[in-house]
C-alpha cells in the first residue's frame, strides 16, 4: 500500500526545457498513484521534448502553456494556478529558468506563476555540468535557497550531451521522496508552541537617539518561519527590523530589551524558545526626556551617559522554573574564541543549545544572507557548514522537531 501523505495534495509541476523532461512523465504517474492532483505548466522549451498530449494524458488535467491565452486566463488565471497548489515543483529546472526565478523575471506562464506563488517551491536542476558549475548558476542557486526554495539534485553521471559530471536531474523516485518530505515536515511540530526573538533592540538615549547594533533580524525571522512551516504555533518577538513579518507567525513588535522580556514572558508557556535577537547588553540608566543639545555642558563637552545592565532574556527563560520551555536555544555572536565563549555562555545561561557564530568585521554575518554556526549542546559541538540563513533555520527546525519527538 502506498503512503497516504500525498493523498489529496495539489501539485503544480513546471516542466522546462531539457532532455530530462521525459522523466517528468514518470513523476506525474507516481504522484497520481499516491493520490496527488497534478496540474502542469509546459514551457516552450519543455514542449520540444514532451508533448502536451502525453502530459495531459498522465495528469488527467489540462496542460497550461500560454501566458496570453484568453481562454486560460478567463478559466484559470496564472494567479489562481499558482495559489491553488500546495506545492510547486520545477522538474526539470533548466539553468535558464533558475536564472529567471532568481532575478524575478516573468516572461512566460511558468515564470509568471512562479513569481506569483505564495506556496513552497521545489526545484530539480538539470543541465550540462559546466553550466551547473558556472559562477552565475551557483549565485542563482544561492539566491533561490536564501528565498526558501528547496532543491533536489542534480546527480553526477553520464549526461545527455555525452559528457560526465554533475548535472543529471534527480530520478523521479528521488524527487517524489523530496516532495513527501516537504509535506511530512509541515506536521512535525503540529501541536507545539514556539517562541522566537529576533532583530536588535533600541535603547533610548533621548527621544531621537538610541543604542543599537547591526543585527538585521534576518536569521531570527527565518527561524520563526521555519518553525511555523512545520506546524508550530509560533510567536515572534521582534525588535526594530526591516524584515517582513513571516507568514503564519504571530508577531509582537517591541523596541527595548525590557519590552522584549515582557513579551516573551507573556508568550509562555511554550515548548521551544529560540533567542536569536541581538539584545543590547546595556541601556542608558536615565534617558533624557528632551533631545540632548550640543551645548548641554558649559565647556561644550559631550554629555556623560550612565549605563545600566539590561535584563538577560535568555537566562530568564532558562531559569523560568515550571514555566521553562522544554528546549531553550540561544545564540552567541562572538568575535573571538567563538566556540569556547559559546560553551561558557550555555552553562551560564542555563540553556540547552547555543548556536555560536562569528560576527567579526568582514564575515558579513550581521546584515548578510549567510551564516556559519556551531551547535553547542551538552553532547558537544557540531560544526555546520556555511549556509544561507534560510537553510540554517530549516536545519535548526528539523533538529528541534526531532528533539521534541524523542523527548515525548
């Protein structure tokens, strides 16, 4: 008996140009065997390798090809086509369509639907190995992964052009497994509650000035989104950030560390708390109620600011007694002795895991799209490769789901 995880799911399959398009016919058949409904967009290049009739026969659905078809747009516009799917799969994903996706181009039905979708996207690249290794393609893949697009393959082996190397589209069963994994992930944290802090805090000096740091909030927001995508009821407590609020997440906006702590306490109880915010360690003890002037002192010297310690949110959650989350995770942003300092911080804050990262000048961590972290726990140190912040978030969410499942 086939697994029921795809039963009733709606897949939008984009078939782009490439000899590997023939594999997509088998993929359609296997998806249909498992109860999935499959609608297909066939690009002009894809139609050079497989016919609309064969795709329609296997999917038992009309095949969509023309962006400017008056009939198609009146019956099933590209917006509806992309939004009514549970998952969008691009197989094969040529170098051309990957480049267009990365740049947000929309010059045909496939790219327009991909730009308009609000659903998860999975790509199965297929191309010559030199095209796959080209810096432009690598940059496009990195950009897409940073946007949350998932990838399966490509594999290494004999290519249709007669050369050998990485570029073969993943086999239909591999793509099917990746699709099933995407849907399985959506329920791995169902019934759980999660709390995430993100961004910097702004500690007022006077009504117009404040103490802050360079955190963008990109990593914390990505973690909140990844937990929510796995089914967790997620609360994001965010300091000032230009990052958009993640879909499906309850967001509570704050300014100061004190406000962030109050919002975190109000969110309890939760199963997991991830403190990704770069909270200011200090605040001005007595912020001025009016804007400080240059001539505030008789000799023209700058005013002296008396600093006071801010509340320690991570330590507060780690020591919350019977309201302590089952899993408390902190971040250690360090510029030296990264793992050693993070290990000491984990013990001092009474948290379960620490994600240590190097934020030294030149690393690009603060404000950037990539992160290199070390997961520090009671079991030791796990070094992760440099990943997009989206990929870090997804890996962490997967680890959280496994930990909570094992502890149940």
